[in-house]
């Protein structure tokens, strides 16, 4: 197995782990985005640019999902901007 193949295997397994754990915390969604970015790099490095491009798109989608999940989590705790509550 080449180093590039090992990198691709790690990227996909990391992405899968983060995807499975997403329900636990928005930070797993951010990890999923990072895994998508790693998978995109792997796709481009191996010459499969369509795979790299789609994974890059998934990175953007996952970052947006992370941002929205983080906002929902803050809204659920009743604290959106702690500085705004100071008098």
C-alpha cells in the first residue's frame, strides 16, 4: 500500500467516524468537514478531480451545517452572546 493510499484510507475512515458521531456534538460535524477536506485532497492528489471537487463541495456543506448546529446549540442554552447580557 502506497503512502497516498494510506492517506486516503485515513481520510475516509476519519470522515466516517465523524459522520457517525455527529449527533453528539456540533464539533463532530466540524471534524466531518475536515475529513471531507482531507478526502478532497486525496482525490486531487490521485488524479480523480471529480471526486476531489465533490468532496470540496461537501466540505462547504459540512461547515455550514456545523455553523447552524452551533447556533442552535447556543440558542438552546439561552446564551447567544454572553456579552449582550452584561449591564
